[in-house]
C-alpha cells in the first residue's frame, strides 16, 4: 500500500528559527517524492521534488530510504513561509501508467514575528 | 501564460442532484488528473487521463462519479445523485507528460445540503 504520513498537523516557529516538517512514506518500490505548498488563498503548487535536487526558497529535503523519510528543512524561517505544506509520492512505474500523487494530510506552518 | 482553470469555483447542491465540474488544463498538456480534498485532509486521487484516454479510474469512490475528456483537452467530472459525503474541494491538475510536474487549478468547492 502507498501511504504518506505527516505526523504534525500544526507547527509554529519564530522568524529566523530553523524549521523541519516531517514526512514518512510507505511504498514497496522506488517512489518519486515531492513537497507541495499552498499559501493562503492560492492554489497548490510544487515546492520541490526529490529528483531535481533543487533548493527552492531556501528549503531542502533529503530522501532517507532506510527510514523512508523525506523531511523538509529550512535553516531560517521567514514569515512568508507560513502556509500549508503537503508531502506526496508518485510511484515510478517502468511500464508507464498513472503518475498519480499520493498526499499526506498536510502540516500547517506558522512563522511568528 | 494561463494556468489550469476550473468552473464553477463554488457549487451548492441539494442531496440527490447531479453536478458537473469543468477543468481547462494548460494548453498542450497531455496528462490530466482529478483529486478530491475533504476538509482537513490531503488531496486524494480520483482519475487520470492521457489525452482522451482514461487510463486510471481506480480512485473514483462509486459509480455515481464519472469523468470524461472527449477531445483530449477540457475535462468534466460528473457526480450523479450527490450525497452529503461528496462535499469536498475537487482539484484538477495537468502536466506535459509522464513524470512531469503537475500544475493544479484553484479547485471547485462543492457543498451538498
């Protein structure tokens, strides 16, 4: 079964503090992993994906296959980072087919001034 | 350029009514996905199209849900005999192709009374 778990529903930090949003996944194969973000009154948008290994808006995420985790980190949080964050996986199917996303329930991050 | 658009943005239906939700993907995008997002949950996959072919409908919760994309562009998600548990935000996403980034629309918020 494919499952994504985000253990924290809410996370609150102060501006300038480090932030880590946790994500664990369950999948028998090798999935592609993503972080999506939804700012207030905006649509869901891609923040970063594992395969591209980019750092976006100062965020990074490292895939730990042993712990099946893909935690999102930023060393110095900013107020504009306040948003809803969703971790997601997409099964990599060599035979093609649906690249559907399986999402966690999300973590609401609040960065206080 | 224009992103994914969805209409209507809000829909109130009486229990038992049929509803139709429209998605206009980004021009040229081959893949189209529908997701359902209940309150406080992450998006859940409903169905996937590659051009006009519906390749995966494993996430449709019942035979009351039907989706089509007859010309490989605009898609319609139809829900027959709506029930209160159908109340959710319905998200559409499109991508250029296999394993490409999915771009989400603003969603249609459906409330069934």
